[in-house]
C-alpha cells in the first residue's frame, strides 16, 4: 500500500505545471453500500460458521486536491467518520449451566475514520475522469456474545477505483458525479475471554467492500 501512495504522489506531482497549478476544495455525499462477509471458527471445536451483513448509508466527506488544470491531473485526500454495518443476531437456544455458549448471539460493527489518498486524471476536454487511490478505515466491533468472547478493533486498507464526470464554470465552482468501488484487504480477529487459553479463543476472518454513487461540489483556486 505504501508503494501505491508513493506512486500516486510521484506521478501526480510530476504532472503539475507550476503555471497552471490549482487547488480544489469541496464536500461530497455518497450513497454507499457496505458489504461484510466472514467466517468464525469456534473455540475448542473448530466448528466454522459463516455470515454476511450489508448496509446502505449516506456518507458525507470533505476533500482537498492539488494539481494541474492544463494537464487535468490532481492528487487529493478525503475524510469521513461514519458508518454502521447492520447488526446480525442468531439464537443458539436458551443459556444453561451446561453450555454457556448458547443463547442469542449478536454481531455488529462500525466502519469509522475513512480516509483516502487518490489521483484523478481528466480525459481530454470532456470532463470525464478516472480515479485510483488507497483507502484506510477503522472497524469498531460491537458484538454481544453469550460466551463472553470479545474482539478487538482493527484497521483495514483498500484500493479505490472510480470514474465520473465533472463540470466547472468560469468562476471555478464545479459539480461532480462519480461511481466508486473500494476493495479492502481481509482482516483476521482473535477473540478474548476471561479465563481462556490460547486454544479456547474464537477466531474471525472477514472481508469488507464498498460501492458508492458520489455527488460532489467545490471551488477551484
């Protein structure tokens, strides 16, 4: 991922003509579908259970970009602090003194502090552009399990791919629409439980991806 960030920065900066250097700032809102799927390996038994969750959310963000108007090449950073994934529950039966892992199990998570660094290249004078970048987000776990197992939070990295169209007036104000996809790396979480041992921890592997339709407005200086 660090190599990708370095490559974006070098290509973008080398494409900037100082005579046409430009800063763009703005805000966006994205209709976003967050998909998460994973497998939990149950302690001691090694039994595996799979599940998935999906959520549609509106995600606002702020961004700033620097680049060359003549060459239509910009490097940018955007940031947002949302969004909750839908919680999932299952009932494993009434809890009793024999099996403390039985009962209602609820899994939930938030995706927070989403930041991306990216490069945008406009194709000719059409206003059509393509986008490539790197994203990072924090996954905040909010499980409620009768076993007492808890999972730590984690950070995930991903690749941003997008395309869209932008229209700008003579005063520098612009309007942009785009479709974007973020493919995050898989994550692995090991549960913890009071009194547990290294062989009695549940484990989860999961994937999170997002697809978004984004509308942005801003001003070029």
